[in-house]
C-alpha cells in the first residue's frame, strides 16, 4: 500500500521561508509526475508547482520566482522550497504523486500540511 507523508509546514512571518517534503513509501515501480497543490476553506484546490519525470516543471503565476519544486527519485521524495512567503500563501498544502505501484498509473495524495504566513 502506497502512502505519501508530508512534513515541513508551520507558521512563518511574511518574507520568511519554509521547505515542504513529501515521501512516498510502499512497493513503487515508477514515479511519473510529482506536484504540490494548496487549498483554503471554501475554495478549490489549486496547483502550486509540478514536476514531470522528464525534468520539466511548471508553477502557478503567483509563486513563480519564489517557490522551487525539486525531487529525489531515489528517495521517492518531492520538495517545495518556499521563499519570500506572503500572507496569501497561507493554505493547506497537499502533495500529489502519479506513480505505478503495480496497478498501472494511479494518483496518490498526501494528508496535507498547514502553512500559515502571518506576523
């Protein structure tokens, strides 16, 4: 059974930095795309950043130049480095991985980690 475990959220002042991590565990054959989404109450979950197995990345316009997604395929882990954080970055951040655990490509989600940017 595949599990995604996130860590690194918390409370930070505006202008500060946080680094989120998401590690996949279980019997995994291949990992395709990895990404981070965020969601606030009453709003739709939105893409923050994504990384494909080919190495391409894409970012929401609101985080370009401030956030960086990276991955360690050997550890089945994806990271999100968040710099110059703003109050509007406050949300629950979810990791998503598209991987093959023996049943073809499937989407898996982490449990979510709260990021709060406030003075």
